[in-house]
C-alpha cells in the first residue's frame, strides 16, 4: 500500500489533526481536487475504510463498557442490596450475578440450566434474581405467581416456583397455578390470594424503573460484578466473565 496522501489523512482523520489545515479557505477548484484525491485514494485502498470502521467500533464498544460500569456503580444499592429480590447461591460469594429475567423469554429459558450449573459448580457466586416481565400479560401473571409464592410460602418455595415457571409452556390461569403448586407440594389458595398483593405491584415497578435507569430493554440481562451482559451467553463465556471479574476485584 502506498503512503496515505496528506489530503486523505485530513479527510478521514487517521494521521493529521483536523486543525492542521483550514479546508474552508480552499477555492472551489481546490476543494474539488481535494475531494477527487481522497476518493481516488480510498477506491485504490478500500482496506483503509475497513481499518477505520474497526477502530471506530472498538472505541464504541470500549465506551459502552465504561458506560455500563458507571451505570452499575450509580445503581449498586438497588442492584445488589434490595430486600425485594431473591438471593441464592453463596450469600458470601466473591462474585455477584444479577439476572433480569422474564418467564416467557426463550433465551432466559435457554440460559436457566447454564446459570444453575455455573452457580452450583463454582460455589462462590451470589445470585440475585430480578423479576422483569416485559413480554405481555402472561409474563406478568407468571411473575405475580412467583412473587406471590414467596409471600405465601417463603424463599425456598419461590425458587421452586421460579424453576417450574421457567420450564412451563402453557397458559397461566387459576387451573395451571393450582397444578404447579400441587406439583411443588404447596397450597395454592394462599398463592392465588397473594397475587393481588400491592407489594407485587411495587416490586415489578421497582424493577422496571431500575432497568430503565440501567438502559436494559431485553432479557436476559446479567450484571456480573461491574460488567453488564446484554443477552444470552453460553456457559463457557459466562465462566470466563466470572473469572475476569474475580481477577479484577
């Protein structure tokens, strides 16, 4: 590749600062010549554009990562210390994973067994679940059942209901709620009665407000330490992120 002409460098900002030349001082003929030179160089060396795009994309990714770190830091109390969210795994773990989840989300379902495996095999992860129903009324009803189970029967029953609802493919109604509760060995009436508890409305609203502040619009979304993972990641990738966070702490 031949050396990048000064005009091209000025045009795409790769080598010479923009302040090095006042392009507004050019005559129309000089400006046309300048544009022609830039165009000719880029047509002859299109890989320069690919290099520039790659640099731009990397800068954008780095900026997004830093923005996410800042969002985690500014919302740390609501992410990691809220008493309205179920906490599992190792409560004294050296890495915390917060998961925003929706029971009707296919990628949440795909991630579920892998997150369970990660937490159980690692042994030093604190897991926090944030109910984040965004996929319609059935999502909301599933969340209401899970949270009502926690109100009626406690944390252990909540986790059992959560696990059952992630796997459940049918419609949530009184009949299926009773069937799921029966399968879990739980009384259904207290669950159904608690589904209209205002506390549930408050938890859902709280999680939606937190997600909005965190710029979270989809599920699953994970916060691992100070990093945000938007979308499904395979188990091996999740393990790598946990180790990165652990090594950086």
